[in-house]
């Protein structure tokens, strides 16, 4: 068994406001000694929310991290990558505007936002990892050019992984468009013609035009069908169908997706070894991730902020804390068909981190 990783915890009140979250983040950053990893241009990687959503970490949290990085002598910039799916983050211009609209202005946060994978997600670097699924992984080039990185993550459920936090923020969140496509490459949804009501809600959500009416059935409207040759596996249509007519093989495909995500995370962590730290908020934990442009109620009260240098250990600690608080697994509260631990088991197998950890609570 590997040596336990140290994970620091700063607890919060049940419904922490932005100022309280920021203070907890600041204390966790200091408790874990993250200033020791800061070098020059420092990527503060987070998720700045999708249009219509509000569960993302608020600007004062990022302000606290930016201030800590500056105090350590670094030059921080906020960063994230563009998305595969349509929406306000599919290219850098819209994403930069959304970041401003969500309050992450220079005045509020003290740092500028730079999209790490370029205008349309093509600014990338292949990093060799010799993993189980990938020999190389395609990552956002400017995230790799940074002197150091602080990965600021938010724990949520996830419709394809069951759970998303630090490993997902790294693996999916720092992959270029090509890297994201590779991770989704086995996700192939199909439409159940008996469940489809032909409402056409899914049609505008598909960025590749893979969904179209199938041949008309006698006495019924034509159900939709998905052209697997055109489908990129982005998964956007899954959330659009209110009749649960779009299906995929949850267990098999989710496992491959999570393992691929862990391998992309490994690529980034290896290249940034000794120059990267993690801050993960177990607060406002919702069924779906912050990519969903909708208001969501939290599944439980806020727990606190975790910090350290091992992304696998931090995510395992987050799951354990949630289980301790609610008496149930996060997946059972969000997507019971899924098992979100594949990303952690694979992360441990490939050397991304360890699930064995020692939790150190910061004094109140
Ligand atoms: S959203 Fe669902 S029910 Fe509506 S057309 Fe698409 S697959 Fe059919
Ligand atoms: S059909 Fe494929 S490409 Fe289109 S939204 Fe669904 S998963 Fe994405």
C-alpha cells in the first residue's frame, strides 16, 4: 500500500456565503502550503459556469486564490478551456464574455481570464504518458506554458461519470478539443424509438448534426435516430431529452470515459510536477455539474474546502466526507446507475495519486 497523502480540510458553515467560502479557501491554501508551488505565470484553473447556471464558485473565491498567488510572488491568470458542446463556452470569444458576465472581472478578481486552448480549442500540446488507453494526451498548450498552477475545483454529481471534482477539472478541463473528443470517443448514445415522442428538443443541441428523424413509422411521428458516424460523443443530447429516450451503455462507457479522463489528468500533473497544487470545494454539491446552464438545489449542506498536492486523494476525501454527511454515496444521490470511483481507481493504477490519505483538519 502506498504512503497516505496529506489532505487538508477547512470546514465551513452549512450554507456558506461567498465571503465565507473565500476565507475558507484562503485558509486551506495556506494550510496546505500551496504558496511553495507558485512560480511566475500561474494558471488558476477553475470552471466559470455556463449561461443560466449559478452553482459555480463565486468570484470572491478566485480573488482569494489570486491574492495568495500574488503574495507568493506569482503572476496569476484565470483559465479554462473551450467546450465540445454548443453554448457560451464553445469558443474563446463567447467564453471570455461569459466570464465577465458572471462577475470575474479584473476589478473583482484581480487577474485576467485567458482561454488555455486558444480561440477554437486547437492550441494544444501532445504529452506522452504511455497510459492504458492513450500513448499521448492532447492538452491545452497555454496551461502547460504556465510556470505553475492552482487547480480550483467544485465537487458535483455528473451525468456521465457520476462524480466530478479535481480529476475531472484537470483531465477534461485542461484537454484541448482533440483531447476531449478522445475521452468521449466511446460514448455513443442511441434513441429508443418507443420512448421518443418526436418533440425535436434534442435537434438543436447536437453540434454535429448527428440527430435526425428516422424513417416514419406506421401511425406515428418519426422517432429520432443518431448517426454514429457523425456523433462525436459529446453527450449534450442526453440532458436535452425529457422523455429519457436517449440512452447509452452507462456502466461500460462511463468507466472508459473516467479512465481516459484520469490519463489526461496524469499528462498535466506529470508535466507540472512540483509546480501544482489543488483546492477543492465540497460546497453547493449538486446533482449535475456546472456545465449545466440551470439553477440547481444542493444535495446537502456545505462541508468545507480540501487542499493538497494529490488530486486522487482529495477526490477520495471529498467522496468520503459526503458519504459521512449524507449516509449515501454521491452517485446514489445523483446518478445511481453510475460508479464515479473508476476515475480514482484508474488514477491510482497509473500513478496520478493515491486513494489512501490522512485528513488534517485546520484549527478553527
Ligand atoms: S428530445 Fe427525446 S423525445 Fe424529443 S425528439 Fe429527441 S429523443 Fe425524441
Ligand atoms: S448525438 Fe452525439 S454529437 Fe450529437 S449531441 Fe448527442 S452525443 Fe453529441
